[in-house]
C-alpha cells in the first residue's frame, strides 16, 4: 500500500487562495478591532430573507467565501484540495470551476427554498461557508473514482470512495433532519444534489473539446481561404493595370497560361486547398 497526497492544481489553488485571503483578512480586522466583519456578514452572507425580499442575489455566491473560525475554514479547504485536485486533473480547470460554482449556487437555492417552505431552517437564518461547492466536488469524485481507496484520517483503514460518499450522504440527511445545530446541512445536501446533477447531465468534456476544436479549425481555414482568394483578386487587378494577364481558380491558386484546363482545379493536386 502506498500513500500520496494530491497535487495543487491551478483552479484548486485559486479557490484556496480566495477563501483563505478572505478568512485571513477578517481575522486581521477582528484582531485590530476594526469593525468590518459585521458589515461583511450583513452584506455577503446568505440570508434567504434579504435575497428574496431585498433582491441581494449576489449573496448566492459571496456567502461561500466566508468562514466562521479556523476549523470551519480548514475543513472546507482540506476537502477541496483532497478531492478537487483529482477532479480538476480529469476535467480541466474550466469545467471543475463550473462544477464548484454549480454546487455553491445549488446549495444557496436549496437553502432558500427549504427555509421558505419551513421544512428545514427559516428565512432569517444566515448561512456561510464553501461546503456546497466542496460537497459538489466530493460527490463528483465519488462518481468518477468510486473504486479508489481513501484513508479516513485519523482512522487507520481504507475505504472505497463510493462507500465513503454514500455514508456521508446518509449522515448529512440524518443530521439535517435532526436540526444540525449551527451547521448548514441543508447547504451540504444542495451541493450534493446539484453536483450529482451536473456530473450526470452536464456537458461531457471530450464532446465539448472536440466540438469546439472542429468549429475553431473550420472557421480558421475558411478565413485563410478567403484571404487567399482576396489576395489573388487584388493581384489580378494589379497585373491588369500593368498590361499583364494572370489568372487564378476559385480557390485562389495560380493557373499557368499554358494550362487553361486547370481553372477549376479538377486536373491536379497542386495548390493550397484546405
């Protein structure tokens, strides 16, 4: 058995840096007794009442970079790094960030909807933390690398990722139904659900990349063919002005004077045809 830590991939580094910077700045302001934290919590935490009644829709994103205390921040960042690096390595930074944002927004929507339905929580109860995005990444990891074994630190035994995710889902549902204290398990459930939805129904990386590549090279080749034809027409006009005649076919390929039969490029392979 070999143990290894995941790498620090590009998007993971950026997300870690943003969350950590906000956390450290708030800690510094609190230590310096600068009254900024109250302002940040008021305007950037997720308050279902303020989102619905006052239209503060930016909170469905900004709440995810606010953490209360070291362990809240550390747990989310550890999960983001441990599971996010493998997902980003498989999908690439762009789609990985999409997954994370879908989890964050999905968790916010779930929290707002359930609070107004008075099923779990209430509209005046605020939510902060990156757990929605982290749980979306976590379920994506379980679905993609389900047979990979992970060590449950500090417990000295290995468990397949799909079983770990399953246990986590059951525990989250149970804790959400029991009230969950000060932890927003509703956001966890929302992140899990929207992460699962994105993996199952979202765009497939290979299809997106192949389709984009084909469109890009098709447009590029069309542009170069247009430039060649345009240059050929300009050259014909220039040569006529100097009492000389030159001809090009419809692809912009030069036709020698003694080979009129090649005007349509039907008799040979020479030329720049893309």
